[in-house]
C-alpha cells in the first residue's frame, strides 16, 4: 500500500524525515514543507514544498491544495507555533481532502502551548510541577511569604525551544529580567496578537535542581495510551537534548500513563521532567515529536513504523516496540549540500 506523508514546518528535523522514509521502504513518499526553501530537512525529503508563513492568511489553503495535489494520506506538524493553527483547521482540512491530520484537538494544544494552563493541569491531576507565578507582583508576594525561593526561572508563557528562558539569583535580577522580557514580548505582535491574557506574557517558576529527563508518551490516533519511553538527558544544546541514555523505570511509566489518560493527546507527546530529592517534577508538555525523539527511536521504539500502520488503519503495532534501557546516543552536526 502506498502512503504519502506531509511533514510541515520541517526545519532541521532531518532525522524524522529519514526515519519515516526508512519505514515506508519505498511504498510511498515523504513530502516536506517549510517557509524556508533552504531548511535542512527539505533536502532529505522526496519532495520539498515552499509554503507561506504559518500566520499568513493563505497558509491553510496552501496546505489543503498541496494535500489534494500530491495525494497526501497524512499530515504531521513539527512546530509549536503552527500547532494551534493547524489544530483549529484539522476537521476542515480532513473533510476537504480525506487526509489524516495527526494532531491533538484545540483544547489540548492550547493547554500545552499556554505554560500556565500546563501548570494548572499537572497540579490538578496530582503530579509534582514547579511552583509558578503569573507576574512579578505575585512572585514577590510569594517570596515575602517564603513560599518561593531563589534561584527562579523567568520564561515566555507561550514560548518554544527554551527561547527567552532566564534565571534570577536575587530580587534585583528578577525585576530587571522580568521588565526587560516583558517589554520585549509586548513588541512581538505575532506571539501575543491572538492571546486573551496579553497582560501576563511571562511566568516565574522555582528552579528545580536535579537530574533532567525527557519522555515520549505515545497514544494512538484515538487518544488511547500505548507506552512511555524515558531517557536521562546528559547534555543539552539550544534547548534540545544533545546526548541522552534510555531508561526503563515504573515511576516514568506511571507518570506517562497518568498524563496520557487525563490529556487524551494524539500520537507522540514530548515531556520534560526533573528528579530532585526523590521526587519527579513535570515541567512541560509538547504534543508533537520533540528534539529528543531520536534517542527513543534508537533505543527501540519505532514510532515512524507505528504511525504508518495507523495511517493505514492497522492497529497491531507491538512488533515495533523493542525499547531497551542503557542505550546512549549523541547528536552531531553534518553537512548538507543545498541543491
């Protein structure tokens, strides 16, 4: 059976393009779209497609027409800023094209995209998560009450890839960093233009000190739990995992299953955690393939093959799950010739 898959906003995610090409084994093509004709992942795709910016009024119509023109069977988004847009038009695109748009619904995307809602969700289902304040005034109040202690993290409420994450060691640094980032964000219209609470674009959180972990939590296309695949992060680079080792432990499985069953996301969800003083703290949820997925794949969970089976309405995928602990990998740069 021929299966054509379109990856949108591909950027530098060459590994995903190649994992899916390998899984297809010639029975279909991988299409990649991006606003940048020179995006590295475009080079490894079978067909590269240049599209408008995700905020452009013609973006969704363009994606829809490409799906029709190239007989695309499924669409997978790789970009945080596109997820809310594509999710909003998911049913519309499917109705017009028949393609599977592998993305969670608007409510789930909004919950993960808005880090304040993520905090309330995690706290509400009984998981440990860093104490979080919505603005400078509330943080200073908690500091005076000794409910919040330095060091503290200041970050974008609707951020991505560790952008604008800063750390404060004292009250003077906190006030300076917060005010600088606040005015910087207020002048970034694309990020805040469609937000209801634009007066509070930043969050202040306690900084958890300890071991850092990543997890891929896999649900099927109906939101049913499949499995949790954890890794200890040994090195980070520009907000992405650079070196990691796979881990199998029931404590991660328990948290992953809890998040899956409460959230009901679709497909792979990337999750960040810290272990401190014997407790696991969940930081963020990203309802897409994350930068840490290659470590899960190389440790034995072949989500590329699993997705293809699901796209073709095959439900038995256990043969693609051979996850093992103690598998260490590291990323490295490679040169790509731009044609």
